[in-house]
C-alpha cells in the first residue's frame, strides 16, 4: 500500500467542475482555506503575488473558501469568485466552498490536518487562511498559521521548488 498523498484527493472547482489533485503532480502546492469577509482577507493579494512570482517555476496556489469561522464567507461560489477577481485580481485556482472541520470536513482537509497538526498537536483548523505547503512528492511540508503572511512563505516555497 502506498503512502497517501495530496494526489489521492479531488476537489470541486469554484465553477462546479471536479478536478483530481493529481493534475498538480510534480508541483509544489500551497493550499489555503479562504474567506471574503475576514480580517485576513487582504492575504488574497499576497497569495496572488506568490502565484505570479512562482507559478511558472512550479507552484500551484489553491484557495478553498470556507464559511466555518464567524460566517465570514456566506456567499455562493459565484459571488466568492467575483469578489476574489474584482478585489484582488485572483488568478490562481479557487475551489468550491467546503468545510475544513467537523464531520462534513472535506477529505483533503481531514488528511492535511492529520499530516500537519497545529499548535499543541491540534488537528482542527483554527481560522481562515491557515496554509499548507505540499512538496512535489505530494506530502505536506509545513502548516502555517493564519497570521503568517504569504510573503513570509517565499523562502520555504523556493526551497520546496528547488528539490
């Protein structure tokens, strides 16, 4: 039995089409649960900068809207997509809204949380804009707190791209 990897999962894109994450095989991935009405929402700008800087070097930034924290992403997928595009020029792939905690949590997030527990070994996602860096081998390299600014991840991303 092979070790589970990010490539074992699929996600529904914000346009409603399913995409196997194996489409990103060989790329470094930054997976982020996002929200449109959060104090960290301006991080969309930083995530877009990372996407622009590193996409052609092999980085895939994936945004997963989630409404589980303070109901800060109440809109439908179409509204979320428009918000991200209009306000932050988001051009990286955005997925359909999911749960990241609890019984209805997306299987990808159950796996990510187990692979890279948070503070004190906590498996749950604490807030919007928790980030997971995944290596070219499909394994989680590191989990980042919502307070970690996207620009602060650049060195780790560069190291992962160099592998």
